[in-house]
């Protein structure tokens, strides 16, 4: 039997503390694997996301993200984790460009403060006039209002305690797929807090969701009257995200900690 080895890294993203933030597996590739095999690797890893990337002849890293259940169109924390791997193991030093079909190019910079900053498209949500019944009844605490963007429904609360205490009815929220549900409110120690439920696409609750801050950051920037914000994702693992809002782009940055470096063994 001939075996092949793929490098794999597991990175805790949006944290400077091991076992916090959100775990992502990162698998650098020289060429694309069959989609079914990438999905099987992601399911075996059983983390929020596994990122695969291939560097093309223009020096751009084409990236794809898989949850244990399905391919994901846009994932922030696994992009942050991939950037960390490229900067620390693959020879790039200050700047890297990713490309994904759903979001186009994502420019990433290593900053002097130790954070990695990603440039996302502005995905400001719009207020819902018609609210799906599963959304209205799928959260144990009634929100003040609902909004929606390309990725998720936004349930807006008055305070951080409601965000931390709300219990989702996962079977109801699953029927809202492909959209997920983010709950959010102003924060006591940060500018805003959130939690993210995605039973239709990945699991019960995502520990830290970088992509949804392309919508959360401009929403709260307008509400709070400021363009630079610090966000808490109030899951059990928690994570901190630093956001900067412009008209066209949302800049989301954070730090990473490496948990594991190893290899995946496959039958060639």
C-alpha cells in the first residue's frame, strides 16, 4: 500500500490563549483534492472549519472552507488561521492574498502589534419587514428587532446578558437554512457581543465567527457612531475581534495560537 502525507495544522483563532477562540484545521495543498475527499477530511477533523488552499501562478492563495457537514462560502476564522500558517511556516512575511468565489479577493496583512488583519467586503444587514415564524419562535428570549444579510439572520437584543442567556431551538433554526442566526447586543466591556448558531451548516454554535463581523461591524458602527470597534463572541471558548469599518470594506483582525502541527495519512 502506498501512502501519501498532507501537512495539517490546528490553530486557535481570535485568541492569544490556547484552548480559547475558534479552532481551525489548515491543510496547505500543491493541487486540489477531490471535493469528496476534502469533505471527508473536514468531517474527520470535526472542527468548525477545515481550510484548504492552493497557491496559483499569480501568487494568490485560492481557499476553500469545509465544516463537518458541508462546504462553506465564507469563513473568517479559518482564513485567519490559514494566514497564520502561511506567515509562520510557508515563507510569506507581511502580506498575502486569498481568493474565494463567494467573496472575491481577501487581502491579509501581518501588523506590527501581532494581529493579523483581513479585508472583507461590507455586508451590512437590512432590517426585516417579514419575519419567518421559525426565527420568531426559535429563540428563548424575544429580540428587539431582526435584520438579514447574505449569510445570516441578525437578532438584536438590548443587552449582553440576553445574548449570553438565550437558548436556541435548533430544530426550528435548522429550517432557516442556508441562512444561520447571529444574536447580538451592546457589550459591557467591549463595543458589542454576539453568538452564532448554525445547525443547518456546521453544528450547534460556532465558537468565533469572523465572517459575520463583515455584517456586525458596520451595523454596530452606525449604531454606536464609531468606525473602530472591539467585539466579543460570547461562546464558551470566547474570542475577541478588532474591527475597522469603511464604506466598501470591513477590516477584521485578531491573533492566533498554534495547537498542533502534523500530517494526514492517505492511501495514494
